[in-house]
């Protein structure tokens, strides 16, 4: 039985164009810049598919329309909060007003 590959290639659309020594591959006279190879980890985070935050960002910028089509947002999400409270405080540089916003704990709600 064929063993599953132990690596994947970075999905950054421009990864192979960045000039770094770890991307240089090939024999003398026939060198190329190659996309970075990534180890496969069990936790699937962005770093399982992208070698850097920049590669992730260029992918997201290039494919944002397709990404949004996967799970379109047709209405806003909301989090219930308590009525905000304003507190006036005396600081080193004078008086300022601070607004305190607390989320409602709805983890014990039934129904």
C-alpha cells in the first residue's frame, strides 16, 4: 500500500517567486526558485497549508471571492451584551471616560 505523502506544498500563489536561499533548487546552470515544502501536522491551521502569513494573505487576496462563496454571510451575527456602563476615571494625564462592555453568559441557557 502506498504511504501518504509526508509533506504538502505551500499554497501561496507567489511562493515560488520569493528570493530566499531555501527556495533555490536544481543543478548548476539550471536553477529555479521552488515553492516551499511543508510538513503535515495533525492540527489543521493556516500553517498546515502556507509557509508564512504573507503567502496566506496573497492566497486570500487572490481567491477572496471564491472563499466567500463557500460560506456567504447573508445576515449579521450578534452577541448579546449587558447595557454598556460608562466609568469616569482620573488618570495620570487627566480625567477620561471608559466604556465597559460585558458579554452575557449564555452557555447555561436551555432552549
